[in-house]
C-alpha cells in the first residue's frame, strides 16, 4: 500500500479572455463553458461558478486540473475522444504538492497543512474523459461530498486510477480502469463513506477495487479481472476499522498478476475477494473464478482473514458470505482463518474450502 502524505494531493468577453470555443447560458443561469483543443481547461474551471458545466471537445490535452468549486461538471466527449495526458511540467498547486506529482483531475476541498478537511467541496461530476499515464493518479478526490465519477477511462497511472479519500456520498459508476500501479478504484479514510462503486471494469491493476479504513460502501455489478487482487476490503488498524460493506453481484475472474513485496505490503497474487479485518459485511451473489496463482496472503476465491497479525486491526466479525459461485480458485474457493465470531457461510456454490465445511 502506498505511503500517504497528507493524503496517505458579457459571454463574448469571457470567450475572448479564456480562448474558449463558446459559452452558452442556460435558462436557469447555469452556463456551459466550451473548451477547444489548444486552450486551457483549467482557465475554464477557474472561471466557472457552482452549477456550471465545463465541456471539453475531443482532442488530447497535456494538462493537470484542480477543481475546488461546488457543483461543477467536467465533461469530455467520451472514451478515447477527450484525452488528458501529463503536461511537460506539473502545475504548482496544492494537489500536486500533496501527492508529490501531478494527477489528471484533482477535486479538493478546503484543507489545512496537515490534511484536515475544513470544508468539503460538494456535488462535482467528472465524466467522459480518458486520463492516461499521470505519475500520481487519474482522478483524485480529497475532502469531497457527493462526488460522481462516471464513464471515465483511467490508464497506466502511477498510483490510483480513480481514488477518493476523506470523502462521503461518492458514486464511481461505469468507469474503465487499467494498468494503474496501486489500485484501479480506491475508497479510503472514510468512516462514513456512504459510497457506491458500480458497473465498472477494472483490469490489470495492482488491486482492482480497494476499500480501506472505510464504512458504508456498496461494491456491486463490477467486472474485475487480471489484477493482483480483485476486490480488497481492509482494516488497516486505524481507529474506526472497516465494515458495513456490501460486495454483491460482481464478476471477479483471473486476478493472477504478481505484485512483488514492497515497504508498503507483502507480495500479492491470485486473490478474488479478500476481507481482512472487516466487520458486518455482506459478500453475496458474486461469481468468483480462476483466481489461482496462489501462495501469497489473500490468495483464493473468497478470503476472510484477521487483520490483527498484519496491522493490529480487527478479527473477522459478523460477516456473511452467501449465495456466491466460486470455482477454480487456489488454494481454495473459500478461505477463512477462523478468527472472530458471528460469521456465516450460506448456500455458496463451490468445490473447495479451508476449512473444509464452508461449501454448501
């Protein structure tokens, strides 16, 4: 796991000033500010008011963006059409300083020098962009409320594809994330996350979907394949733990990449859905298959382990594993270390388990 710093980051006159393509004024007063290739998206963002849309035309833009305005929609022309790639030099802004490198789009609330959130930035929406090869993250949210990220493609970013920390009421929907070093989709440091992760495709990342030190998260109907570990929910030992997560209706297949050990964690490979130190969580109706490289912590189809030996976190308490189909996983389709209490395994279609009575 990556070390965190303070994370762990009139109309005609406006067009002439910003070098934009056009500005339209909606009847209710919310504007659409259009950005053409060769012009500054950040200038449009800085000129926008709450409720405005910044619409970015098809093209490749070597820009790194920061949003601090409530209710802003940043809309591209769709996957592969509006592309953000790193600029020659990173912008000098708080997000770059926090992460130590540039991210594609940073949505940032008001924070102090220690990273304490003083005021959330609320109800922003990022959609229709391809964000590629940033040294930090594709989309990074910190101190957000009501953030939506939809139909975004995040490729080959140095840390996370799409991540949000210290945030609540987020929705990550219908995104494609691939080749991101740490995780494709990340929910972290949010004891009251109230977040939905649904309809996404995550493949070829470190972790496909990573939920850490967060509660009240729904992870549903995602396609997760070819990562080192598919869906990972972790109590990392911080006060508040992790739990009340619903992992339902996902297809988790062939997560057999190898992530070598580092100062941030052990080597990982061959894990489907792993709950480590997680409490009061439901894993139901998932199809988990072919996660069989094996041999490292978290390997197997559906894996439940205590966090106490890892980081002093919780045992497994009050979790339910019900109605899943798990096949062709190693060392077993279901793995449970026996820690904690109140855990239930009900009506799972599988062949092998450790211990041997969990397939029913």
